[in-house]
C-alpha cells in the first residue's frame, strides 16, 4: 500500500486560516521509502505524489493541513483516503493531545524538535532549511507514532500527575470503495488537459 505521512508548516495568524500561507510540506513516502520536502514554490511537484497515494496519514491533518493545502490545489485532496491520527485518538479517548505528548509517552526516544512559533520566526528570517528540518522531524515523529499504533493497536498519553495511560487505536485502512472512479481512474489531476 502506498501510504504518505505528511505535515505542513504555515505562516500567518492561526486564528485566520484563510490567510495562512504554506511555507513547507514534508512527507515520508512508503512507496519509495524516503522523506521529501517542498517549499511554497515547489507545490506543483507535490500534487502528483499525493494524487498517487493510497492513503494520506497526518496528525490533525483532516481539519488543518488538508483544508489549507486545498487552497493551493486545483482538485480536492480530501477525496484521497486519509488517516488522521488525532481524530482516531479523540474517537477512542474523547480528548485531544499534542503530537509531542503522545510521542514522548509512546516512543520515549523520539519527539518534536521545536514548535510552530520557531518556524514562523525562521520564515521571517529566511531560514527555509531550518523549517524543512523541523517539518521533516514532525513527519518522522508522526510516522513512528503511526507505526507503533498500527502494530500495537495502542498509543500512550501522559496525565497531569505524570502517569502514562493507554489509548486503544485502530489504524488499519478502511475498505476503499469507488476511489478510482472518484478520481477518474487515478488520472493525475495536475496535468494540463
């Protein structure tokens, strides 16, 4: 199965999503086993990769990353099968947790390398390589959380008292019915007609 784990970085006021600008998209492509990143000027190279994915995997990606990327995309990325890890965690636990908290409690040796505010400063300073490294680390963390959850059907979260508790998760793909016809038999939507 060709799955893509991805994350985006943005610039602007998070409270005004319509004005947010994509600064970086990083992904891990299971089909070729490598990480790739695309800055705001390379998004046209990203679309064919996402279009060929059998499933997109992210953290809070259905409600943040995909709607923002759709502002730049000629089609609709939400028709691609999608696993939003945060959505599965909330379904199971009734709560939302930061990716870093889940990673620290579940993996213990892998965590985020910074926060989104740093990425905003780096963009203002023109430090695109730092944004790329940060975004790729987020993808690595998301990938490791995904793999642990899929294998063990369990993730962990920290409580305020320092206890670590389990969350049951199911990351198995849902049956994909009718995707080929919805996408025109997997025609690359970014090619000119």
